[in-house]
C-alpha cells in the first residue's frame, strides 16, 4: 500500500516530508480547537525534563503547516505539495482498524486557495483506492463556509438546538457553547435523529464560499468522480473551512466508516501565529484500509511477488542467488530453504499470498533452470536462470 501511495503522490507532483513524532502541546491545542475530541480526550501529553508540555502527534496537518513556515518552504514556488506516511497517536478504545498507534498517509498543498486544488486532492485519494482495487467507497462532500459566513450559521444552529439541549448528550451540551458545528458530528445514536431537521450550512454560504463549492462539485463531475452532498459532514477538527470530504466504505459501520477524510484549512496558519496562508489536504487511515483489503482479497500479501523454495539442502545457495537477482529487479521475494516437504512449502506460499512460486531442485539446478509456478491457476513452466526476471515480470502484469 505504501509503495503505491508514494508512486502516486510523486506522479501528482508531491514531495515527501517527515515531521517529529512529538511536538509542543500548544501546536495541537491551538489548531484542533478546545472543543475537539482530540484535545479533550485523545492526546498523549507529557512534561519533559525542561518542564515543557509535549504531545505525541495525533494528526499530521498542523506539524506540516509549522514546518512549511519554519523550514523556509514559503520561499519556494507556490503552492507547495507535500505528502507524509507515518505513525500517529490517539487515546481511545481500540476497534477493528483503529489503534492507539495508528498509521496514516496524507497530503497537504499549501499556498493557494484555488478550488481546483481541492479537486486535485480528492482525485489523488480516489485514484489511490482505485489502484488498490478497492470497491464500495462512497465519497461524501460538503462546504462548511468560512469565518465570514459561519458565525451567523452558528447562531442558527444554536437557535435550533437550544430547545433540545435537555435531550442531548453531555458532549453536545459542551459543544453547544464552544462550537455548535461539532454537534453535527456527534455519533451518539440518540442524538442522530435531530440532525435531519437542523439548518444546512450549504443554504447559508456567502457568495465566495458558494462559488468555490460549485467549482469543486463541477470539477469532480468533470473527472467522473461520483459523490454525495452530505450537509451534516463537518469533520472533527476546528481548523477546517469551505470544502470538507470523507470516503466511506460500505463494510465499516457506525462512527468508524471513513477510510479518508480531509478538507480546506485556510485559517489554520493564522491560528498558529503565522501569516495567513490557505491550505488543503487529507489523511487516509492505513490500518482500516488494510482491514478492508484483507476482507476483499483474503490471502494476498502486500508486495510479495515470489515465494522461492528449495527441494533439498543442496539447492539453498542457488535459490538465494536467484532471489537476490529478482529483488534487484524490484520484485518482492521470500526464500523458504527449510526442510519441509515441497507441498507444505507451496501451501505456505499460497497462505502468504505470493503471486508466484519459484522452485529449484537437483534436476533443475543441473540444467540451469528453475520452475516458475503461478499460484492462481497452478500453471508452471521451466525457465533458464538468465530469463527468470523477464519471465517473472511477464507473469506479473508486464513488470520487469
């Protein structure tokens, strides 16, 4: 998954960036908002020997915006396109595909407010899922306006929810005062029924936000990317403005059905104390994606092309050499030189999800050949050592 993500991001002109595992706590408390679940419930925060408050990074956008300014990226041609892959940390009840140390792939494009960049980011995420062969993903989009039109909408929400406050959960009663938009993000089942009649922010956008959102929707239609307008989609972080989106998978229920989420954050840089600078990005949950891949393609192994096995101990050296040659051509290879029977080794190759099995025994070694076995249709051919990389590439959809 990660290799495919990096290749795709580079094709779109994005460069990889790494940020520290921990940052000053203030970075996240200022960016996420004091009413967000991340700040209230999920951050791993500690005090170091210098009495400084530090936090294991719970998300990737704020650190990258900090690095954009402090690393001199403001002096480069704008916008700057960046991508990241790495571990993040959130306290919460572990679930299928949701861990306290989670892994995310994300992209950020900073320095331009063109709605076409929103479309590009969504297309990149959509293309990655297509390259993985994942089906059953529904794209949800919304606009949550900006600080010009959103204050009036917040008051409309408060007017709607005020009579309902006694029936709402404790978290929503706090959100009512701090940020009523987050009430639309509530996952308590008893509160869900109130969302349908709540005023929709897309009906209260100012002219600039409405025009930007129309441009995003038109761009998605032009690329034949299907989407649904979801007027209650607000995301869980306070820094989002205008476009927000999520990709939901049909097999994931409840609050954990999103594989990807993101949006525009034009006010984040100023919130962190930097010059006001627009930005757009998303993050994909790699752990959840791996769960879906395992469900849809059981037995497949990410990156394993060839399972190389020996028939006897005397074949070990030759198999190791052939495996090294194939790895040099970019193929993923595991060597099994144990003493188990050949049929047992082939069952292991099947369970590991290898596309091909490479077999060398005394007879093959004597003729300078190896057997290449397709683990799907069980067809096998004898191939000379020198022709092996080309034969493997041909079997693996033309890769050499």
